[in-house]
């Protein structure tokens, strides 16, 4: 896709569907609309040519070049080379020089001079300020930073907010914000830098209210939290706060796969930092199972809930020495957990018998229970997993190859248990 496509000036062809939204084919355009398109194209090309000319002269110290990057990025934030030009403008004349003791990798921007573009369909955003950030009155060194540096960095973060609202899944905006935040660590006193990062975490929360499932925003939030926890900033754990945040997001939307996923990543650290003993860990597991069971009673067709449920059950029967949150369960406790979950799913199926996810879980849990019973020489007999496999063949016939593989695995396990 070329840079003109990002302006929405190229034909879209026949209608297609992306992310559940139908794309309607363009109707015939009037002479006035075509004239407006030509004007947009001319404006875009003039901006691009002007920036290229200044870059060719290495005029990164010229405030006019910085202004040009603002104009072009509002038209096309996917033009990543222009973000690199903007970085060079900042480090050449708008930000003070870091001290010699600072990390060069943090001080030096990525400045590929490739003119390649990677635009997305976009329209012009004119809501952000065209003002140039204040230039430092005098360059100071070291991590003491300057008020001018702080103003410049905050201005740059503010510049990208309207762009993020319009293009929330543009990689280059997120990358640029990360670079600005790292500059705050490099150039500002620790309390000031921490304040900038905490404000950014608050912004990420607002972004996730706007779009709870934006995986860019969730990944960005994890990045922010990890850096805030580092010695460069707060130097303390935020795991309890983040675990509570996932609870809040799940309560707002049970189908929030990213929130469930984040929760699963946090629980190991959470228990370790609580110095949880075996009893506390087992209680935690039961609490989480109860939480997801309540959610499944409301939305048994939700795949994200089943993924979290299966992740919890996998803690009971880890595969090949995989770490688990309950490492010291007895064989009896493991079998008890599995039996309880199997009974819960059977009860659920009385009202929802045509959903495949419960049968997948039953197949997996039944095989695990039979293996535990065999190892413990337990007389109890789990259900025949072939019962659930036959149901899956009917409900999910498109994955016949997968169910054939499952049938072979079942046959092998049953032969080994004899």
C-alpha cells in the first residue's frame, strides 16, 4: 500500500468484511470530490518533499522541519520514517544533551533514513497542537534534567494522544511514546520521571476503557508496569494493583480475553510475593475456579472463559515439570479438583449441550483423571473419554483431523492403563 492509500484516496474495490465490519464499495465520485482528493494528494506530496529536502541538508536543528513532521504525521502516522526524523529534531535542538555517563542506547534515537512508508487507511487529524515544544534555555547534563526537557517531553506525549485516539492500533505511535518515556528516565530526576510514567499508566487505563480488548494497549500497560517497578522509577512491586485491575476489567466485561490472560500471568508473582503457603495457594486456586465458574454460568459459549478455566486446571496436573501455583498437592487433592470440575461442567451441559468448549474440557480433564487414578491405583473410574470425543466430532466436524489424533491418544492411554 502506498502513502496515498493512507489518505483514503484510492478505490477500495468491492465490499469485504474485516473485524466484523462490512466495508462498502465506493460510489461514483463527483468532480468536486475528485478535486478535493487531488488537493489532498498535492498537499501530502509537498509536505513529504519539503521534509526530504530538509533531511537531505541535515537540517534537524531547524524548527521548521519539526513543524513539518507534525503536519505530515497528522495526515499519516504510519509513515515511520517521519517519526525518526522527529526524534532527530528533538535530540538535535529541543532536548538537552545527556551526560557522558548516560546510556548511549537510550540517548540515540532510531534514525533510519529509509523513505519507505507503511500507511494504513487514515484521515487527517487536526486536533493536536501545532506548537513547537520550548527549546531548553541552556543545555544541562546528567539525570538532573531541566524544566524545559520536561515540558518538551510532556508536549510530545500530548501531541500523540489525538493520534492514538484516531489510530489506536498504529504500532509507530506506541513505539514513539515508549521512546519519549525512556527519554524522561534519561533526562529527568527520578521523582519527575516517575510522575510522567504514572500519568502514562493512567492514560493506558483510559485507552482500555475506550477499547477493553485492544491488545496494543494491554501490551503497552505491561511494559509500563514493568518499567515503573524497576529501580529507575518507583522500585516497588505493582502486582497487587495490577491483579485488582484485572478483576475490575473482568467485572466490566466477562469476555475480556486480555484481562483473563493478564491475570494468569500475574498469579505466580502474586502468590510468591505474598509468601503463600500450600494452604493459601490451594485456597487461591479454589477462589479463582469459583470466579470463572460464575462467569461460565453466565457465558458458557465464551472461549476466553474456557481458556482461563483450563489454565487453572492445568495447575493441578502440570505437564513435564511445568511450574504450577500449587506444587505440593497430593494425588487425592488433584483427583478431587478434577472430579469437582468435571461435575460442574456436566451440570452446565444440562442447559447448554450444543457448545463444543465444555466437551473439549471434559475430554481433557477425564483423560487427566484416568491417568491420576491409574498412577494412584485408585479404584474410581472416570468416564469414557470417547463419549465426549464423539460429541466433539458432531459439533466440530471441520477439525476431523484433530479428533482423529485425539482418538489415537485416548486409545494409547487406555492401553497403558490396562
